[in-house]
C-alpha cells in the first residue's frame, strides 16, 4: 500500500519503485527518452522520476526560494537594526560583558557612520546604505534576533547553508528539492549562481548523503563575473542530438550491466541522472541564462546599465528567469566582500551600492509579474558584526545577534520580529536560532521539518537535526 504523501517513506518508496523499474531493464536512457517524447508533463508526473513535483506535507505559502547571500557578514547595526544608544554612547565601553569566546578583541562602542530613517507605511528603520531596499520596505519581513554558535566564516557558512557547522550535511536547497521535486524537468531544480569556493565551498550546495540528483548546480563561481558564468560543456558542437542520444544509450547499457553485477549503486545512478539532465538541458538552458532579450527597462531596473550594479544585478535577473521557469531553489551570492574588520565606512558603502538597486529591482519585478506571492526571497549573511570597534574603523564577527529579512512567499509584509539588546550585540527578544530559521523556511514551503527525514548510517537525519521551532508569528 502506498505511503501517504508527506510521510518520509513516501519519498523512499518512489525511489525504490524507480530502482525496481531499472532492475527489470527499463534504463535511465529509456526513462529520459520517454520524458522527452511525452513532453514535460509526462516526465514531471512519472513516479520513477526522483525530481517529479511532490505534494507538500500541508498547504504551502511559497513554491520556490531565491536566497540572496551576503558573504562575509553585513553589520546589522549599520543596515537595518537601528540603535540610538549606540550613537549616544559612541566611544564608551560596552556596559555588559562581551561573549566568552570572541573571534578577535574589540574595543569600545562604535556608532554607525550612516543615518537611519523610517520608511514606508510600516515605519521600518533603514540606514542610508540601502535607499533602494528602503523603497520596498513595506514588502519585507525582518527577523532581528537571529543567532548562531560559530564565530568563524567556514563554520557559520556551513551552519546557515546546511544546519551543521561541524559535519558535512545536505544543504537546505538539497533538502527542499528532495522534499518537493521541481517543476521543470529540463533544468536543475537547485541552482547556485557564482558561489564561493571558500569557507566550506562545495559543501554549501552539496547533497551530502542525499542522492546526488538533489545536489546544487553551480553556474560560474565567485572568482569570475556573472556575465561570464555558465554551465560548462552545455553544448556538444561535434554531434547532433540524435548521435548524442545514441552515445548516451550505449553508456546506459554498460551501466545496466554493471548494476546487474553489483546491484543498486546510488552514486552510479546520480552520475547517470546528471548525464540525462545535461542532455535535456541543451534545449532550454542556453535561453534561460541569456538576459539580453529582456527589455531595456527591465535591464535598468536591475542595474545592468551601471558597472557598479551590473554583476549582482545580472545574478538577480537570472534568478527571476530561473524561478519563472520552475526552478525550485536559486541562490545568488555577493562574495566575499562584507568582512569589514577595518575600513567599514568605505567598504560597506561600496558593497551596499553593488547590491541595493538589484535587490530592490528584483522585489519590484517579482511583484509586478505576480511571482512574489509564492516566491520566498531570503536575504542573509552568515552572521552580523559587533557594535564595538575593531581598530579605528572596523567591526568583528558577531553570531550572537543579527538581522535577516524575507519577502513574499507568505510572510507578513512590513513586519519586524525579535530584537537585539540596546546596542545590537545579543539577540534578547523572540530569539531565532539558525535551526528556527530553517524550520520556518521549510514550513513556508509546506514542509514539516520534523517529518522531512532521510535515513543514513542507521539514523534519521533532517535539516534541523533535533532542533528547530517554526516562527509562525511572521506568517501572513
């Protein structure tokens, strides 16, 4: 008897039935070819397809995610967490103890170099660093009490992306793809644009012990401009699709023989599925990565007309095009620029100028196209920064209290949840751990973080491990 949708065994049964079909001789190539001949609808509903769309555990508010990752750790007290006492007490010692474990020594309180003002009907405080974001502030939902446990970039990045700062675990994009599948079988369901190769690197978009089909697909990396970012070897200029299909079918025949000798091999299946996806992507991927067919007005909206904003603007515009075509999870990374241990005023200003206009353009564009309602936009760094000074003009890492925001996807617009202390050092009211953030993200997508599990090495794993509280107060 089939397990009910949402039961973790439901997902495992789908994979098992697919393996049985393969065991009986229906190879990967036949499955892929059947999908091609029958069209996207047939491929999407094939129960043997591990990427077929699956129903959520309960009605979802969001269908897809765009994650805007600010690598390095933006300062909450210089962006969205206004602290009048920090300005008043500039230069004085922090009036309560600093954390027992610190990344480095810091001195006295350092006021923000930027002016804060209230914006929109919500009256949200935003610094002059983000005039574009301030113009769409009534669409945003701030969580100002996020906290983690790791002061170092590598551990903090892994915690934010995978839920663990000490072990290799599946990324949140992989968990989401595993739980919900994807709506476009000719594109990857999880894409990361220009990701960082440091501070955990590929582990931040890895599927770890989940089947390899749920791993993120990188487009470029942080060392190259987004304009040059592409999926390597997407086209084969030497052979037409028919010849490629015959080659791939021959490889599948060899793999079926290998599987017949050794039994099911998840790594082998993942490699073959990636080849099948690559074959299908040839027809659609070149188009979705090309933004030149967008109108001049749209390109200006994202800042593609200015050298300062062109790079991140292109990432944001690509993200919109991806989710528009059914990609489940897209990450844009502004890397690695927000780590201002010194020269805070100049470098935070430069960083914000690169992303402010594109982010505001993305929110406006999604809203106009009717996509914001069921697309969840998440803006976050791996941690915040101290309200105390490092050197003359810098701030140290601070995982004890920082701000993230969401937009669309069923969150309360123009709302602020939680708070840090009077100086912005510690989360003190309605605290939100990284595990809570993940649990909330999954809940917005209709997934129960306690039920979305995968058995590995003798135990059931989940994104939130044994933690996590859904912050329902931010739900619309």
